[in-house]
C-alpha cells in the first residue's frame, strides 16, 4: 500500500472518531422511580418496570426490570426506549426470561451518554 493511500485511510479514520457518531449501546442508565423489590406484586404491577415487545402498553409484556437495574439503550420511539438488561436483578427476574431486551417506558429510567 503506498503512502498516499495510507494517509487517506488514516485521515478518514480520524474523521470518523472526531465526528462523535453515536454507536448503539453508547447510552446507558438505571431504572428509577419504581417500587422496591420488597413491594413486588406482578398482578398489581408493583415493584417492576415492564419490558414490552413494542413501544406502548398495548404490546405484550416480555420481561421485567427492577429498581437500580443497569440498562443500555438502543433506540427511542417517543417516550419509549428499546433497552437491554446489563446488570442487576433483571438477570435473575421474578417473572419472565433473564436479561430482557425490549421496550420500556422512559419515565422510569435515568439515562446518559450518547443517547437516541
């Protein structure tokens, strides 16, 4: 590879890094504002944040997040965030599959980073 091509490739790489383009998963946060696990009641909807198959309450609940769980955010549609359980009780939930991935209501998450 000649030096001119190397210089162009290096400049392109630096430009991509400096542009600050967000990558999926660069946004993380925690579940807040839900009742503690000691007040868990699945039937009453207490002590968890529902993870759904789509961005709205009309979609099926597929998992649960709990107060303090760490999540990564991959997408946003209005007030709904597409999240993935990174750590916390959501890895061994009281209902549903471990490490849920789906849509959750943004009001109950404190997020930061490069977010969608």
